[in-house]
């Protein structure tokens, strides 16, 4: 997809809702969703080039189980990584957001980092 996909979340309310949906997920589910997004993205010029989740993100997942500031950093990391996928790779942002809504509904309310 093209950069114009970012128009999908090109206002403050949409970006806030996007972040809130991500934040509803437990840390491991956020990571799983981002890994799924990476699997679905590929380079516009080379099919074999696929994005990868950085080690820092894996580290944040472990820290987010015990630390609310790491939980917030993980949420922002997943949000920014998803926007990067949309801007730099062939990636269907609308489909990813649809999958995110389903996951957020499944997990119900805001995840409490103290209980996982």
C-alpha cells in the first residue's frame, strides 16, 4: 500500500483511538499482533524483504508485565512500528486496524499491568 494510508489515522481522535485499542491488549498479545503485521508486510520492490520486530520490543514486553512506564513505552512502540509498516512497506493498514478492533473487543477492558 502507499503512504496515503496514513490518512486513515490522520487526525488526533483517530490516533488516540488507535493507541487506546493497542493499550487494551496485554503485552504479549500486542507483540503477537505486531508480529502478525510484520508477516503481512513486505517490501514494495522485493518480495523477500520482510520487516522484523526489534529486540528492544521483546524486552519491553517482559518489562511491561511489572512496570507501567514500560507498558506505555510498549504501546507507543507498537503504534509507531505499525505506522512505519504502513509508510515503508506494502501493508494493509485498514485490515490491520480491523484485526486490532477484534482483538481489543476480545480482551474487553484496559489491561492492568499488575495482574498478568
